[in-house]
């Protein structure tokens, strides 16, 4: 595994790091193809928003240069970027002189089944609910315990993803994906002002859809509406789009709009 800390190859991490002690930081999981980070601008924009909201003073130009150099060395695979607030003394209060730490880990490309893209996946209805915290909603922060618990709910290798809802039962996202449904030719995805992660593939699709003449709605989705959808699919920045074929006794086809968006991904991003 390729590992960098603050721009240099390293295996060491300070035991005083606030990311380790409190989850005080953010992360991005970036696809690297042909030594180039895919959707880099979207990843950097989300990270910059997260740093602003958490008051982490990060040098964006330095980070961009490091990411490009790291991707060049990695060549092909997945770059996981972690930004923490850096070292701190005991206690929750953020240090006034915080020196953010940048961690980069390179991993091989994941071995997702091709059938997930072409035939679709089964979605598991997770019992674990997402807590509602508007101050953190949308961020890819380091506290992923809800996802850890949810992912432990199933072991069947035939199930590729889990559905996560909020405390009121509203549909939010997958464990590691965003979710879209299609009704009457409209593309609908959950509003993320209470909880959930605003994924970069979600953002990209929301940008592209109007240019393709596809109407988009971002709003609350209840479970009954999901089950009545014409099509359902998942997305993230590594695998692109997976049609959902089955959930809790309900099934959907990999419909025309899902296939159209997959085609756009192949054309514009080489998925």
C-alpha cells in the first residue's frame, strides 16, 4: 500500500492526532485512472466546503499538488485522502494553532462484479437509522460508525449494498452510495440537510441531468414512494451506477433512464 503523510512517504501517525481521538476530520475516496484522479474538482469542492464548515484551515493549492503527484505515482487504483485537524492536547476544544494533517493511502482497484452494473443489485433494508445533525449533514466526516453498524447487518455476498433511512423513516442513501429513483421520467434523490453524505457522483449526475433534458427533484422521499418507483439506482465515484433490481420483496427493471445515465457516464467519464 502506498502511504503518504503531509506530502511524503510515511508509515507513522501521531498518537495525538485529533482524527484518531475524536474523528475530527474529513475524507475523500478518489478513483485514479491512468495516473489521473477522476472527478478531482468535485472532490476538492466538497472537501473545501467541509473544511470551511469545520473551521479546518487547509491549503487547497498544496493539497491539489499532492493529490496529482500521488495519483501519478499510484497510476491505477483508489486514493483515500484523510484530512484531520492535526495534533491536539486532551479535550474537545479545537487548538487555536491547528496544523491540519494530510494522509493519502493508495489501494488496488476494487473487484466489483460486472453483473452489478449490467444486471443490477439487491439492496438490503438496514435497521440502523441515520441520526439527524444538520451541522454535519452532507459532509464526509470521519465518524462512520452508523455505516459500520449497518454494514454488519448482512453477510450474504449476493447483497451488494444496504438502504439507510433517517429516524423518521425517510429514505436517505446507501451505506456507501447515494440513491436515486425515477418516477414518470423524473430523477429524484433525497434532500440531505439533516443527514447523509453528498456524494461527488451524485453531484455530477445532478449537474448533467438537466443538460440531457432530464427533470430533477431533490426532496424528502418516504419508503412507500421508493417501493412505487419506476426505476431505482445507486451511485458512487468508484463504480458509477448500479441499478437496483430487488429490495424487501419488491423488484425493478434496469429502466431506460438508468441505462441512459450509464451511457453518459461511459461517454464522459469512461466508466
